[in-house]
C-alpha cells in the first residue's frame, strides 16, 4: 500500500477493516447462538467444544498465504479467519442452499493450512469447461463465473466431510461477478455453481438455513 503523506490512505484502510469487522460481528454472534441451540448429539457436542477452543489465524499467517499465492483475500473472509482458523474437521457450520426445500449442503471450514494443502492438488491448474462440455452445456454456467472447471484463482475453503464438494473463493470472476464471490464445485457430474456474492452473504444465508433446521447432524 502506498501511504499518503498525511496517512489518509492508511486511516481509510483501517477504517474499512473496522467497518467490515463490525458487519460480520452480528453474524458471527448469531452463528454461535445457533450452534449452541442446534448441537444435540454427543459426538457433535464434542466437535462443538473443540470449535469453541479454536483460535483465529494470525495476521502474519494470512499475509503469508496471500504472498504465497499472490492474492488479496476479501476482508470479510479475513475477518472471519482472524476469529476462527476454520471450524475443525467434520464440524459443519455452513449450510448454503434452501432449507425450506430441504436442499442445504453441510460444509466445514478448513484452516489456512488445510486450504494451502488442498490448493496443492485441487484448482492448482487451469482447465476450461470447453475441454469437457459442449457449448450448450456450458451455457448452464452462471454468468458471474468464468468458464473453467478448475482455475488457479479459485480457492477452496470449505468442504463436506467424506465428500467431493467444495466452497471456493472466486478471486477472478467474470465481468458480471464480484471479487471474492462464493462458488461451489460439485463432483459427478463435475461442475461449478454460483453460491453467494460474498463471504458475508454466504454466512447470512447459512445462518438463516441453520435457524430452520431442528439440529445439526454428523
């Protein structure tokens, strides 16, 4: 960052970071309340206990991740990770989809270290959809997403325990998309789908769906 002589740009940066953090805070508090309410089974209570003890990722770790992959993580995403470095294996806390139609998919959030490891074998290369699909099939792709099946600018951060599904940060969307939008990769048949315009939007939708569920299942 290039700082102005009077420090104005630095002040604006920290002001923006504080603003984003304040926007995320009530959603995090709501999530904590919902988890307390919806965790019933003993096995999941154990996972919940481990989650509550999880620390956040350090600013140094977040910056190192950005340097390694030459990216800027969205500020709301960083804000979540400063509070919690993932959710712990198999503790599903994200539920995108439509709870009213019983079409929610459970995801747990990876730690930064898990994200880095996953990036070593998934979306570590660029492969266009055209290598696998017809033009007609590709037209099913959401307009916010560039026509890839695997893309180095996509960063998996959440998955289902034992499954082949990923939620990913899209750090190079199409002209109709938004930097930091959330997309999903679904296996068999392999395809990518638009999920939310931001991590904040994802968490808001997920909390709503979680509120409609009777309990969290393993």
